C-alpha cells in the first residue's frame, strides 16, 4: 500500500493505493473479491474505495490496484502495540489508546460488522478481521478494510448458503484471528 496524491487536483488530499502482486497465488481473485465486496457498501466505518485501476504496465504485464481513502493514523495494530507506534510522537501529543478510546474503537468495529451482517444485501462476512485491517482516520474513527477474503451470505428461507467471493482452499483468514471451527 502506497501513499499518493493526484497532481491534477487544486488541493490534493492523500490517497492510499493498494497494489496487488498478481504473481502471488490468489491475488487476482482477491482483487475482484475486494471490488465486489466494496462495490455496494456505504458506511462511515468501512474503508471507502475512490477508484480502481486494471490495466497493463509498460512491459505488458497485468496491473491491478485500488485507490482508497487515506487513513492518517495508520492501523489499530500499531496503536495497540506501542512498539509499533512512534512513541516519541505519541508522548509529545498524548495520543495513546486509553480505555475510553478502546471502547470507541470497539463500538466503531461493531457498527461496521452490524452493517455488513444485517443491512447489506446480500449480507457480507469479512473473514479476516484483525487489528491490522482496522484503519484510523485523522479523527481516530475506525474503518474496517481488506475485504479480499470476504464471503457473501445468501439466504434460502431457513437455511443460509455461503458463497465465497474468493475461492481459496483451507481456512480463511489470518492465524490467530480465524473463527473457531472455520473450515
């Protein structure tokens, strides 16, 4: 993920450019899964896609990237694990996650998950929710990101059928964050 600005704007705000390494197993499917998952989602606690790029580079290789809103305060992981935070800057500004801030973080994440599970049509399950996939904007508002392993849930009366947005064998998610019993 790269920080960038568009030169053609009068007052360019930074954006995040997530470039997919298409030579890695499952990367093209992950790109399409993220596009599909984020296509119709609109919530203040979800990362917002500004645009996407799907083209060929100068060598004729396929290139795919998502242009996302930039989150100035980085990942939740960096705030929870102080060794990953610029502690000198945080000591100077007093920006650490105290108990109240942690509760607000949890409320934001729950609001995003409630939206995905109960208000999206079809409902969407993230499948890789972890602190490094929660980003904080300049106002310390959380935004859930990285929908490459997301699954859509399609209901059929009393039964629920799961449709994977990326077809990857084995457990889906990061070790240590996979739901118990996930296949």
